[in-house]
C-alpha cells in the first residue's frame, strides 16, 4: 500500500462514523493557534481541541507572517476568535539552515533561482516566538483586546512552556 492509499483508506474509515457534520463555522472556544508544521506537533491532542473548537494556522516555523496575520484578521473579525497562542518548538527545522544554504540547494538540484526568496529561517527560537507575538500585538488590524501568548512546545515531553514577553 502506498502512503497515498493508506491515507485515503484512513479517511474512508474516519468518514464512515463521522458525526460532526453540523458544527457551526465560528470556532466554539473562540481560540486560534499559530504553530509550526512540524510533524511531531498535534495541536488538537496537545491542546485538548476538538473539531469546531479553534483555528489552527500552521507554517514552517509557526511564524506570524503577513499570511498568518491575514488568517488571524479573518479569524477574529469574521469568525469571532478572541485569543491566540503562538507556539514554536524545540528542535525546529528552521533553526538548522540559512537562506544561503537553501538558495544554493535549489540552484544546484532544481536549477531554480530562489535568491530573492526569504524562507524565514531563524537562529533563536524564543526570540522568534517573541517577535511573532509582537507582530500580533502591534498589528493595526487586530484590536488590543485580542489576547496573545507565546510558548515553546517541547517535542520530547509534550509540554508547553510560556515565553516571557
Ligand atoms: Zn518547526
């Protein structure tokens, strides 16, 4: 069985006893989370979230980018979320490369010129979380009442540790 087949089969079985088809669109817990795409993080399990509870915004690094702000603005103003967690994590892949390294890899292996692309790697995890929290706090598109906290998730024990502002 290929991974594709395994995943489609898992979905068949998920859908066969699916009973959450009547949930409203706005997140019931009025909560959003921005976190890394890292395969070791399961936000639903780690944060006790069920379908319908929260918006989960993910990208490489769990960064509050322009696109993450776009999602949060929609999340808050159109769908009623009041608070967000920004969650970085120990052993993040974004700590392991620089733009130069990835630019060279793309040039060498794909003959692609990505020199103008910032892949947003970072050398300091907590500083990155703090900067992302600040971007939400300082966004003119989100109100001061919108709560935001920063955390580092420990992939070795599953625990969140709050990052002081
Ligand atoms: Zn990561």
